[in-house]
C-alpha cells in the first residue's frame, strides 16, 4: 500500500477534515467514559491537581481540543466555568450535542490549539486529552498555552505515545500484540477504526511519534518558562477501564502537570 505524504500546508486542514469525519463515531468513546463510574474517576483525577481553596464557580478552565466534549462536560457538571475549543467544527457540534442541557453553560469555540484567540493571563487551568500528539507544531502550542494561563495557572495534559509504533520496530511488535490481545479478551479493538490508514499517513508527517515522551514535553515546557513540570506515567492505571488497558498496554498514558 502506498503511503500518502502530506506537505506542511496540507497537514492541518487534513487533520481537521479527518476529525470532522470521525466526530460522530468518536462520541462512542465519550459514552463509555461517562458510564460505570469512569466520569467520577476522571473528574477526581483532574480536580486533584486544581488550585486548593478556590471556589469552582470562579475558576476559568480552558479545554483545548475538546473533541466530543468529555472534559468540559464532567467539569461543567461540577460547577466550573468551561471554555471548550477545537479546530474541528464537526467535533464541536458533537460536543454540544453530548453536553445536552449543560451546553448553555459551556462556551464552545472553533480555534487552532497552536494559535489561541484569547488575551494573555486568562485561565486558571488548561486541560487537554489526547491532543498534543496530533499537532504539527506542539512546541508552539505549549508557548500559547502558557501565554493564556494566569500566573501560577496549571496545565494538565493527558496523552500517550500514540503512533510511535510507526517509527520503532519493537513498538510495532508490541502494538500488534495488543491487537491480538483484544481478540483473545473479546473486547473492541481500538486500533481497527474507519480511515485508520489515513490517520497513520498523517501521523508519519507529525513530529510527536518520533520523540521520547513525556521527556520531550517536560524539556520543552521548561524552555517555555513554566516554573515546575512533572509527569505521572502511572495515571492510565487509574483512569483507563479494562478494555482500554488491553488496547493500550504498549502505549501507557501519562499526565503532564506544568505550573506557570
């Protein structure tokens, strides 16, 4: 099979178009995360990092790359002021639909995560999930995120080394074993999805699959001027359900915490 090569000016539009097409099917992820107590597990994990002693209704939180809206939904339910941004209009529509009555309490905006249309020092907290790996210019994004955070503001970035198997033979073997393990366990294979080949082609043109994470992120965040940075590489054990743990055994999740 021939691999598709994306030129720099084609990459961001291709990413946005891809996620717009996947918007409705990706909502299934939200439905699972909102079920069986996982909503509380995720919300408690995030809130544990929030500034202590702050009234939730007075905290302004930015959910970057909201996708189907999971973070914005669970935090809005708990009284936080949420602004949700995504570069895909289709994803934003799904997020509004998934939010239901909560949609009126969330500000949804179409925006590039790498170039935010907010004033400096606007938000108390930034949350983001499974986004950074998908950015053509992640270092620029980190600078932008720091810019819009208030002094002592907190960045919480959950991600993983998604698609690193495209650049590492050992990771490829581990990834294929994950696929076999889903069959043995009788669970859904998250690696088998519509237009998966296209996402692989896009990922080959992105930088994050080629670097060692979260070490790369921590170094770049320090270069950006964050006061303190850390990464919890065991967070997936707490926030992923059994099906996710089988699917992502070779790609453990991590939570990056950075304080401005």
